[in-house]
C-alpha cells in the first residue's frame, strides 16, 4: 500500500458527484468485484466457478444438495481461500449450534413485543440492535485492547451475529405471518436448511426448498463495496462502531425501496401480469404487447437493467436453471421465462437503443422462486436479503479492522465551488 498510495485510481466530475457517485472508484473492497461482462467475482471467482468449487449441502448430510453452502462462501470471503469439505462442515456446525446461535432472552422478548403491522425489516433491525449487548468488540474496546487485536473481536462478533440472525428472522416471520410459534432449531442442519426448518418449510434439509435457500443466501452475499448496505456498514464501522451497530446501519440502507425492495417489486409486476391473464396461458404476443404498452406509458420493466452489468446477471441465470429444473410447469415461472425471452430485444431497440443493459438482473427472478415455495409474503423478502448480505458486509468489517482501516471522511463542496 505504501508503494502505491499516490497512484490515481479515479477522477470525479461534478456530474458524478451530484449523480450518486456512479462510476467513481473511491473504495477498497477485497471480497468481491463486479465485472461488467462476467458479473460478480467473489475473491476472484465467478459465480459459476464458486458453484463448481465450493462445498455444497452434502457436507451437512443433505445428499441431494447441488448448491453451495453460504457458510463456504463466508469462509472464502473471510480468508480468500476455498474451504475443504471438512472446513466448511466445521464452520457450518459452529454457526448452527450453541453458544453461537443462542439469542438472549431480552432480545427474544423485544422481538416478541413488536407489533405485527411493523414492517419486517424494521423488526429485523430492532432485533439486531437488541443483540448488540453481546458485542465482544465493544467490550474489548472499552477495556482498551490493542488495536492490532481489533480484528479478533470483530471476527467473534461477526460469527456470533451471523449465527443468531436466522433465529431472529424466523421469529419475526412466524410471529408476523403465522401463529407465532417458531419451530425448534435443528443443529444437525446447515445454516440455510435450519432457517427453513424454523419457519416450517422443511424438516430434514434434504429437499428443494433447502437447496433454494442455500442458493438464494449464497448469491446475495456480496456485491462490491459501493452499494448502500455494504457502504453504510463500512462507513459506520470506520468509526469503530461494533459489528452489530454497523450491520444495523447497513440494514437501514437495505430497507430503502431503491436498494432492497427490487425483488418484491419485480414479483408484484409478474403477479400483475398473472392477474391480467386470468385463466389464459401466457404467450409471447401478450407479453410483447404488455411490455411495449408499459414502456410507452413512461414506466420501466422491473428487474431488467443494471447500473454496471452489460450482460444477463449470472445470479439471474443460476435461478433460471433452478426453475427450469424444478418449476417448469409453474404459471408464474412461465411469465418470468417469457419476459426473459421477449423484453430484452424490445428494450435493446427502444428509443434508438439508449438502454445500455436490457438484460434481466438478480431481482427479476428471486421473488418468483420464493413465492412458489411457500414464501408468499413479499414484504419479508428484504429480511432474507439482509440475512445473506451479513456474510459479505461482516467479512469486510473484519478485514477493515485487520487492516486498521481509518475513519472514512471524504471532502464535500458547495454548489458555488
């Protein structure tokens, strides 16, 4: 770093500064990088490479599993190394067993007292803040620990928090949308399957819904350092706020409709088409007319386009492959599939071809899968996104403390500058 600290990595225009800092390279994020042609790379590996090389649910006894364990992704993001099956199993076992996964009594009470009409993300953030009493980093800092050891306490907090949030999330789901009774955790299951078990969607973790959640939680983990949730976590963490406070800040950003609500908006869009069709089977002619009418009215096609990518999002592709295998007869998926075939050519030529990326992104598909497997409450989807994103943002938090990253304080200018 000392040899390259004066090397220029970006220049900033007034338009960029006033336009959300799009395209400005001003952050360091070691865990992932977004390539415009290949999509997200996790520690240098593309998503297909991760699916090929990282251990799957098989290491926890799910013999039918074909999808990466999020725990294995956590190992990769933290260390930069591909875990062995034994390493992935050990980490997974720690995250799904005591004492890591224990939610203290006061935190359970706080979550239980929240009104069911409160948005699930607001409940989730409240639950995370209630867990902050368990921060080893905050205690060590108050005790005056040497800054060279910050990362150790940050790692403890990160693992504890990642282990606890499935329980908080499941409690919120069951209380808000079901009878309030949370199914007992099964320490024999992996992180994703255990969550599915606690909300009542699986019993043995060796089924399609468990693999869907493994895939969902893995592909949502990280997306560079500039998105709102990642940057907010990093920014607050740079002030040496502990991982609980920093993650909660990131989740407040994720709760914003321009960041974490895109998947539910995409699902509502597809469901709208489904209602219009009624008993009619979807076909290319109907979808083509619907998309053209939508664009002519000045609206956008939810789930299509990306600020950086110029190809179909690989995270969309892996979900499409899952649906083709397990949901080929789904009416909802057939609409999603037709949009995939019909919308890009229209968008590509619309208004003289001004749309740089007409291809579907991650959010165009995820809602359909969750809905078809029983998670029909789309207001909860951002909580699932937040659970997954903990793996990425907290890995970065640990790395920041290991590198003794300074407090972030960019300079601002006035309009008269």
